[in-house]
C-alpha cells in the first residue's frame, strides 16, 4: 500500500486559505470564520454575511487574531462576504486602529462587490491594503494591491 499523499487539486490561493474550523459560526449561522497561522502572519477567513446579528462576534474573532499576530504580521483578512453591514465596516475601522497600536500590518483580501463597494464608499480602502488573493497579501510585494475596478 502506497503512503504517498495524492496531489491536491487546489488552486494556488486555495492552498493558503485556512481550513474553516468550527472555530466560530457567527450570528444565526450567517457567517463562518476560520483562522490559520503562517509564521508571523495570521489569515482570518470570513465567509457569508456580516450583519448586525454577528458584527460583535466578528469583532471578537478579529481581536483574537490581532492578539496572536506577531508584529509586524501581517494579519490578512480574507473577506469572502456576500454582505458587509455598516456594523461590519465599523468593526474593520476598529481593527485598523488596534493593528496600528500593535504594530501589525493589516491587509484585506476580497474580490466581492459587496465588500469592495463598502470599502470604497467609506474610504477604508485609502488606509487598508486590499489584495485580490491571500497569496498576494502574504507575499512581500505589494504590486497586486488595490481594489478591482
């Protein structure tokens, strides 16, 4: 019997995505959060919807991720969200302040229109580095930074 592991069919970006542990199911099951530590970096992946029912729980998860990120990080927020409420935007602003105080580089990953629009409208994209993939956010180069058009 062969003990070799079959080749993964995951894409490059999927390889750096954290497994979504039942670490946290937020709100009424509208969002799931998974965390992965990669050296001094932490990737916090959030799927689903961040609305009023889960914004506080999401803030708690972000606080935990900031606390375990070794400066300078980065802390990468992989935002695979279909909805981001004003409470979620407020939570991102708070996370930015906490990361600045902790000397942690905060980066976001998203290509979802619901998130990119919220980041643009609120101006968060002016201070928050946004990348199209987790692998780009984890790399040293920032050439791929910026919201999709």
